[in-house]
């Protein structure tokens, strides 16, 4: 079973506009969607969509926390959250709007399909005390998962030492997908780590401009003690460093609708694939295929996810290292 722990979950609000955003103007959206969000919660949703066994835990509060738990229940995802009284669960807003039109020098230029811009607004989340961290540890011990995924940003009051405490509380395999500036401070054993480009740069100090930079940064994280590093590079693909080899998979060209949750879909599928006993290459191919599917839909919630119908179209190479 994959237990996900989201210390700072969010209600993901996705707003769609049919006109570019304008300052000092009241505008009306053409669509709005609310999803339970946060890295760990997304991972639980994707594991469930894959047909795997999962439970979501973490910290919730207020009316938004209630919505989050009710939303997960609609997707048949068991939950076991710790409730906080200080503040409600945060809201994370994504606005999808047409990009502003570029000035054209000739009327003979044919109009191209208007591109879309993506705007994201994030809240910090409620303050967390040592008591709440103790409750999280008790919750994880009670479920005793095969894999524990700790994902997302850390709320105020929680730091790397708290993550280490949770990871060291049992003999489960621990996966982390947290902010890059926290990764170097972790001291316990972590079997899986999933940084994106920004997190790689923050963790290693390496400027990521291409796949070679990504490979070197991922190898540096591996040397810090993370057994498997799955570095996602968005449209440029993904790099996976394992104890035996370094793999690279290019992204598949598709019409992108919404990128929210794509990296989480990849990571969830890779963790699920390892639970099935798949090897590194097959797990990476499955993860890239899942992310490929997710970017073609709006929002981060899906009820069914089958990477196997497209895995044959995903290519994986071994890098020299």
C-alpha cells in the first residue's frame, strides 16, 4: 500500500477565461473547477486511478479541509488526516487565459491559434506545531505502508528534521517530493526523490539549462543519499538515476491543455510500478506515459489512468553518466 502524507495540502481552483487578463477590470470566467490538491494527495488520486491501494493523510483545517476530504471520498480514496484548528486548508489558484495578442506588422500574416497563459497563486498554509507532527507519525505507524510518500511544500513550523522524524519512524520505503532547499538538510534514508527543474537547482546549486545539467544535478542528489532520483523536466522529458544506471526519457509531443499535476502523475505511476515489481526502465516509461495523458485534460483529478496503452510509444535511453 502507498500511504501519502501531504503536510500542506490545498484546494486546487482552476479558472478558465476566454479573454486575456486585464488589470483593474472585472472579468467573468467561462469555467471553474475545484480539486483536492497537494503533491501527496495528487499521488493518492493517481494511484487510485491506476487501481492501486492507497490512503491519504496529512494536515487539514476549516471549511476547505472539509471540502478536501469530501472530494477525495468521491474518488473512493480512504483518508486519515490530522485536523488543525489555527487556520483553514489553503487554496491554490490556477488561471488559464488567452495570451495577449502580439503586434502584427502586416495584415497578410495569417492569424494563428491564440496561445494560452497560465497564472498561479499560492497561499502559505497554517502554522504546524510539534504536537501535529507527533500525530502524523502515529498515523503513519498505524497504517504501516509499504511505501510512504511525503510530498509538497512544508507549512510554517515544519522543517527537514520533522520530515526525517517521520521517515525514520518505521521500516517503510520513503519517497519525497518537497522543495529543493529542504532536500540537502534531510539526513535519513530516502528510497525515492522526485525533484523538478527548480527544485534541482535549489538543492544542488547547478543551473539547469539542458538534460546534461539535469543529469549531473540528479547524480549529485543521488550521492547525497537518495537511492533513486526521478528528475522531471516538463516538455524536455525526465531523468532517472538509480544505483545501477542513469536513464532518460524524452517527453511525447501532445497538445497541452493543463500541466497541473503532470509531475505528480509521473511519480505516482513510477511508485505504483515498483509496487508491481517492474524494473526501472519499465517504471519510467509508465510514468512518462501517465504524465502524457494528464496534460491533455483540465485539472489534476482523473478517475482512470492506464499508462500501458501508450507505454510502447515512450522511448528510454541509458545515459553514460
